[in-house]
């Protein structure tokens, strides 16, 4: 049933996700962080964000909401040809929408000239979810008599601080009435109760009731009251005040991480140098942290590394839960949901932070303070060997960590890029936060786990796509697939049955380079530069091992499967194109997999000995368990890039011995050296 329309909130208003309330903006701090531009890849400053929005508004001549206002990255040749102090042209790219119509408007903006260089219209597409949507939805729902009546049947009141209404993208629209989809921008809104202000609302799902809301008209399309299920009332919380009796049971002594002489890295605005590594640290509204022009000892390794997309498909079948498969980057945004990291909590040690400036939907700029953390960590043993003819040799390892944490609804995703002394690059994704909960439905219990009386967590998956614009000693790279195979038993080449070897094959075209892992052959992939040889006469390279691949369980021909088509392969390879940046598609709301990698790779372009981009998929298969409740301990997934012939020998032979004067014998209490 139609609801009451609401006006957009004043700029800066937000939703308090704990109290479930709309609150006014906080007073502006006395001193805003300063945003500098010293490199062609530096993100837009707040002044540039505002200027880009004003230029586009003037060009368009109508009111709009913005999804994207960010740097239009310069061509690679311009970046590599730039020298400090040299001038360059700053361009922005924007994506905007009319507030009451489907369809996006894309622009390229010359900030210095104050003009639009490119303008196009993409009909029928829908915007990302933004804070203003949550504000409006909450306001409209609190005024809905139909919702109030449905809640009253369950003994609940429409009380702002005790009601949590959470909008989700519609991951599968199959079977929904056409009048809720056609020409609309609908969201599914799930409901939970809160017993008091700081209560964990996910412990109290209101099952059998959900809302369909249209963002174009700001109205309720339907209050879908399917059945009445008692709302679980047991409070299950994670805040320290709820666990005062058990907090004192921990008797850990202080564990201090100290660098009394300071850090070993330098940060020149956003240009980071540590050990033999150099890289640029950027940031975007959609993807979050972007690492560019990554070099080891002056040699190029990777031009662009970022997490470009992710999806969380759920396995439940009841009602609206079967429509859950949210693309947390493409539909909601990682960057916009970055945390303001706390010193000594999110990161420990000697820390440097980078702020992030992101656009608001009304074309203003918002600062996320301390969005990126940079610090060094002890990484255990680097290498060791003991020989009876002499003393043992051992070297200690440390690593540089570049991290950020993103809260997307109920989940936290902590992203860590590690740079090792031996040339290894590792990415680790830690998933934590709170599982999405539902009420009991006896006929559907096999699709989840009961984590608390009457509270269920559905089986689901977290699948991530990393964009790796490899540039191993230059742009002309190729991908080699590496399989370990046995010699036939009893053959002349394998009389004892023990022989096996590595078989390599170069992937020549996009279609050939759509690959899956093979545990039978211990498959991995190697990125090589066939034009540059190491001391052994072999092409220099880096290898990617698929240690955390995950198989989608949604049927590929289902609407859910079509939307997440990119995840049915572990690796895709495309020739570099500045316009090909969103692997599952640019406009993800109610997409059907028609854009992104499946479309790009139909051309079957050559990918050998050319400028290539690898798209690697990895993830977590999450069968929920009681131990995930009420807050989930971190679970990790990720990947590693190992040098494979990039060096002639171990690049850490020049690391000097190190004896930590602060280490002590725990029994004697004295330093061990």
C-alpha cells in the first residue's frame, strides 16, 4: 500500500545506527584536516569535490544526487612521465541521478577550466544506497499507519529508538509484482526490535514482516505482513557493560609495541616508502583504498591494486530472505563506509594515518578522519639455517601494513595490504561484525543455524574480486598457468612412480584466460614479462596462488547467479582499459550480469605480451555457528603475490643480523642478549 512521501533531509543529517534515530550533523571542527595535492593520483580535495559538483549542476540545469565524484585517473604514461613539482591537469569524473527518475548522468570535468568535457546518459539504471535513503526510509516508516498496525499485532510499538529498519538492495526481483519494479527504485526493508537504546537489535528479528520502499517517490509500496512469529526477547549483547562479571577473568600482562627511534617508513603526502618498497595510497568512495605504481627497489611490480567488488549471497529461501545477495561495494560502497580508526585499538604501534574525503549525495565533501592506517609489524622469522660446521644464521622479518575497516550494515570488513621484505605482497580480508539474523521458520531450518533461541543465521558466502593491474618490470605482461603433473606410472620416464613436474602454458586470449582453480594439479598462475629475463635467462615474474577460492552455490541460471556471474571463475584477464573498472558492472542495483567482465571478455581480445589486468576472486564460505554470536570473531581470507623469478636469488641476503635487546627470558626476567 502507498505510504506517505517525505522530503529529503537537510544536508549532513545522519542515522544513528545504535539508537536508530535521525540526528542533526555534529558541529564542524574548529580545524578541518588539510588535503594536499602533490601527485597526479592524489584523490580529489574537498574544494575539488564541491567544484566538480557545481560545474556538473550548472551544465545539467537540474537538481541531482551524486553517487560518484572522484579523480579521473590520468593515463599511465602521464603518471610515469610526471616529476615532482611539474604541473598537470586535474580532471574529475562524476555520476549523478535525478532524484525522481531512473537513469544516470556521467561526466568528465576539467576542474581548472570549470567545464564538462564529456557528458552521457545511461537510461534505466539505479543509484547506490546512501545515508539520505536511510534517513528518509526511517522517517516515512515511522509515519505509516499500516506498519503501526502490523507491529501492534506483534505487541510492538512504532517507537524510533526501539525500532531498527534496515534497507537492502533487491538482489533478485523474480516473482515480485511489476508495479513494484518497473520505473521504480525499490529497496527491501527488514525489521528488528531493540529493547533499549544500546541493545543489539539483531537478537530480536521481526519475522514475517517486511517493507518494499521506492526511493524515487519516497513512498512505501507495500507493508508485506505474511505471518506473525513471536519476536525473540532474550537480550544478547557484546558491549562491556553487559559483561561486567566476566571482564575481570582476563589476566593478560601488558604487551607493548614500541619503536623508540621512530618508524622506518616515510609518507610524503600519499607517496609511501618503506624498505625497498614504494607505492601511492589513494582512496575512492566506492572501492576504498587504492594502491598504485607499486615498486620494489625501483622496479615496477603492479600499477593498480584494489578490491573492486564483493557480493554476499544468502542461502535462505523463506520470503524476502531469498532475495539477499548484496554487492557491498557496487551497491553500497566500501569507501563511504570506512571507519575512523582509533589509535591503540584498530592498529597498535607507531601509526601514521591518512584521512579520506568523500562526496555526499548533495555534492558536498565529508572527511573520514584516520580512514587508512599505516604501520610496521613484526613478521617473525625471515629465514634461518643451522649448520654443524658453524653458528646458525637467522634473520628477523617485519612487514608494512596498510589497512582500513569498513562497516557495511551488520558486517565489518577489515582490509590489510602487507608488503614483505622478500618482495611478497599479501592481501588479507578479515570479516567480523554481526551475522544477519532471521526469526524461526520450521520448514526452512536446514538453511541456517540457530544461534540463540528463535534467532537464526542463514548460510551465506562472502566473495571478493581483486583488481590487479600487473606491471612486472613494465606493462607488457602475460599470464602463465602452472599445473603440477605426474609422469605416467611405470613409464620409461618414471620407473619408480615418484616423478612429477611443472607444466606451464601461456594464456593467449580473454576467453582462454577465464580460469578456475584445480586442486588436483596444485594450480597457480604466474604473471611474467616475456621481454625481461632474469639471471637464469627466464622471464621475470610474480605468481598468484589461489589459496582461498570459493565456489558459488546459487545456480548460474538463477537471477542471483546471473548477477554474480564473475564469481563462477577464479581468474579473469583483460587488456587494460581505463574505462573497464567495475568487474560486475557499473550500476549494480537490480543488474542482471549484463555488464562487466562477461561483456568485456566476449571480444576475446589478446592478453599475451600486452598491458593486462587480472581480476582474481576469493572469499569465505560461511556456515554460521553459535560462536559467531552475538559478534563474530575475525575470520580471514585473501591471497599472496610471490616473486617467481623476479629476483636472481633470495633478495633478503643483505638483511643484517638483529638481536632484540628488549627480549627477556620469562623465568629469569633478564634480556636474552
